[in-house]
C-alpha cells in the first residue's frame, strides 16, 4: 500500500465516506481509515436500522387497521422480531457494499484500524489483527463521529441499554423505561409501542423534543399517549436500580418497573481518542473540535466535520460539511452554510422542521406571522387514513420572507425538503402559496399553510368575531 497520500479521512460515517469519495473524484490521492464498519453510526446503529424497523412497525399498524380501508384479514397480525432483525441486517449489509463500491470507483484506499495522530502529517494505525502501520498525508479530515452518553448515576447492567444495544436485542421487551424524550427516545418509544411494549418516557425538560416548536411537541405527546405511551415531562429519573430481571427507578412520585432501561440523553465526543495534541489540534471544554466557516480546525491542513465538531448531530449535515471541506482541501474557496439544516424525526406521526420556531422568534425579538393548515382538511390525508397533524409556516411580518416551516403529520420528513429549497431561495409566504401544488397530495398542506399566513386558505374556516 502506498502510505503517502494527499488526503487522509478518519472515520467512514456519512461525513467521512462522502468526503473520501468526493476527494477521490477531485483527483486527490485519498485514504479512508475506519475502525469498524463503512457507514459509521448512521448506517450501522442509527438512521438506517432504526428506520428499517420503524417501516416494519408501520406495516404492522396498517395491517391492524386494514378494516378501516375496507380490507378483510384472517387471523391476528403479530411482529416477527427475528425476521425484522434479519431484514434490517440485510439492508445494512447491502448499503455497506454499496459504499465500498463507490469508494473503489473513486480510487479511495480503505484501511481498517484505529487512527491516532503522530504529528500534523501522519497517523499511526492500530489494526484489528494487532499489527500497526503509519500513514502520511498532506491534509486530514477528522470525521470520527460521537458515541452515546451514559450518565454516571446509571448502573451498568445487561438490562440498561443504549440505542446500539437496543437494535440487536433478541426479544421484544414487554416493558421499557426510556430516559430522555429527545429524538432517539421518542422514535424508539413509538416503534416499540407499536410492537406491543409498555413504554414510559421520562424527560426532565418541560416538553418532549425540547428543541422542536412547542406546538409540534404538544401534538406528538398527545398522539403518543393515544398509543398507550406514558410520558412524564419536567421530571428527573432517580434511584435507578438494575438486576438480572429488570430495572426500577423513581420519577417524581412515580415508581417505575420495567424489563429494560433505554438511555437516550445525548452523545459525547470521541475526539480524545485521536491523540490530537500530537497534531496541535485544539478541542473545547466539552471535547468537541471547533472549526471555522471553511470546516478548518486551528491547524490549516486539518479539517473536521460532522458530530465531532459539536454542532447539530445529523447525518445530512455531516455530508454537507464534507462537500465544503473537500472543496477547501482541493484549493477552492467554500464557505459552509449551516443556517438551514432540516430536522427529521421518525415518530408517529413524523416531524419535519427547518428554520426558526415561534419561541426563537420571540427570543430574538422578530415580528412574525403564522399560517397553519391541518392534514385533516386534505383529501389525500383522509384517503390514507393519516389525518393527525398540521403544517405551520412562520413568516416575517415586515418582509413576508419564510423564516421557519414546521410539519407534523404523514410523510413530514419528505415534505420538509420543499421548505428547505424555498427558504434557501429566500421566498416569501406569498410566493410559496402561489406555487401550484398537485392535487390530491400531502404537499398541498405547505401551499395552504403559506396562504394561511395571510388568511387566504380556501380550505379552512374563516374566523368570525
């Protein structure tokens, strides 16, 4: 193997492998170092496996409500957990092979092992077989991701799981306590509730999904309760104990017993494992690597992207940062725009969001107008029997420019892409409303919400005094 490269990428997640592919196609002699599997957390223990299992749960839910569509079914629909896991593993493996093929097609050398900096232009690689090697490169991109955070008061036990362990559990739990009502906690709550697990979610903040627009959070909490999920907000989890049979804890005055505890309160940096001082790369007090608008660290020849930079921890953000970092590594001039990063939450119903929330507008003293349109008023939503939720558009009172779009309802994670494009082009609510949307579709909710900003939605009742 040629051990001298133009660029070395550390980490093969959605940031790292995209960076390596783009670098190879840009003519840079590139090596990609990954300690485990191509695809990183997203493909192997995050986005893809969870959405695959959620898709299975959604089919199960459809079958159980087949009568609502005029369909007769015989017998009782039940989840086949081993088959669901096998399907999940098959999809993950096929996507891994796809990434490997893309890397090979782009001329990228892939090395399995754990990287540590020796200096600014070289890393030592500890390989799985115990051997070691050294790679030299003119430039580096750090894309090593993050890992689940387990607080110190949580006991170590086979009954205490992170999201990675939960994805490989051998049985569907009869009951589960979830610490953390953020994205991961709420997604798993909806998934396992559909599979028949008794779920309790404990969130110390006043609402689940604390970073999401409050109206969406409130509606999701209501829908989760309809599914039998117990949601405790503004409450700390205390006195956690675990043994071979299950877990117990207190949340306020509530005493909770469950088969398993899922801890989903966030993620922590793994940058300290790279021996960054040897390269002179600085980290902040929380262990994240600060970067500038060009995705550069304090060392001009070393870039960092994705989770490890301490920003929003999303796969699509890491991939976008990869594109910017590669342009700059290749000698071009690119400024990364991270102000319009969409969020997608695969709960039931789904959530898609981009831009400012009402709460943020108030905090920043921005005068705004809101337009809302319920999915219950859409013919397509009625046809597919998914009418919970709404589309909400926030526009500037002064300029009419769209400042935020927040959707909760069927296919919200797909619908939000339209809003990202519209806001990137700085459209007004009036312009968005005038854009003709096909009928009957769920996308009409966006058009109608834009009309509603000015009270012009024809499909909602006119307010009377």
